């Protein structure tokens, strides 16, 4: 059992559970006081904790010892045009597992989804981070218009734009020659793709690298996850050993 908390983690310091966490431990996992739980908050590493108290809508944990030190998880930002709820839930969960350090809905000309349920996305990020043993949550950013995002883009971060059609280089070949860049982001479009005017604007920006994900047209959620896999294979933590745990 693994839980995310916003509270500080230190030996012997009481950590209150939310009502949802208490319900999950008590009714889903059938846990009882004295049972062990792993806890993390994105700041203090991962801790082995005991359930100190557990009732219908509340409870507390008592951290005993740190099992993993806090480390950075510098994956790429993932910018995406919002899509339908089911595919969006799946994409966000898997993007967390694949190491995205930020999730940013971007409203493009052809975006069909008019509203993004940020509370639902936040719940998905927490659940996925708990499951995949991340030490951090990705930065979940409020939806922005495409033009606003580009106007305020940090110039030290390279943006890979996944293009459905056109004579652009394969993403893998671009990443092979860009190992010196420290900060990255990935942008995927809506179900209908980017408009010609959007693509024209993107190709003129110095921080943009248009890339292809192959000869097949991928669904929006598939494109986002495929791009994250490509980045992890070329530049990410899939090339490094896992950090040790304290036994």
C-alpha cells in the first residue's frame, strides 16, 4: 500500500489521512492499525509508516524510517490538446508512469473538448504516482490557449511538436543529436491534428523541433504516450539504473 500526502514526513511525526484515504485503507484494502504503508510527498523521499489510527472517515500514519531519499525526476513536460474523458484519463495515468514532469492542457484551433476537469486529472496523477512508485507528482497546469503558451514559452526548453503528416524528421533521429539540451517538452495535437496556420507558426519558432512518430496516424492519446517512450529511450531515465532502496 502506497499513499501520497501533502504533509511533511519525518520519524514519529503524525500524518493525518484524508477521508478518501481512510476509506481506501479501511474498506478497499481491509487494513487495520499497525499495518505498514509507504508514504511520499514529493519532498521528503519515501517513508515506511504504520497506520496509527483508522476510522470510517479519518486516520493517521506514523512514519518510522525513510526507505528512499528524495531525488529529482526531470522528465519532459507533456502538452496536449484535451480529448474525451476516457482516453484523457488513460493518457494522463500513463504519462505519469512514463515520467512526464508536467502535464499541460493546451487549447488548439481543432480542440473539441471545451472543459477540462482538473480535479479529475489531479486524482488520476496521484493514483498513478502511487501505483508506479514515483517520488513526485507531475506539475499539473491549468488549460491555456495555444497562442498564450507559445508567447510565454521559456527559451531554454526545447519543444518537440508531433506532426501527423509532412516531411519532418523522425523523433528518434532528432533526439540522437540533442543530448546537450537539458530541458524538454512534447506537444501533441487534438484528434483532428494541428491546423495549417498552427503548423506554420510552430515551424518558425527557434525552440521548436517538428518530429514524426512514424508512418501510421496515431490516436491523440497514443501519440502522446509514444512520444514519451521515445524520449525516455533516447534521453531519459530508462538509460540509468534504478536508485537503491534502504532495506
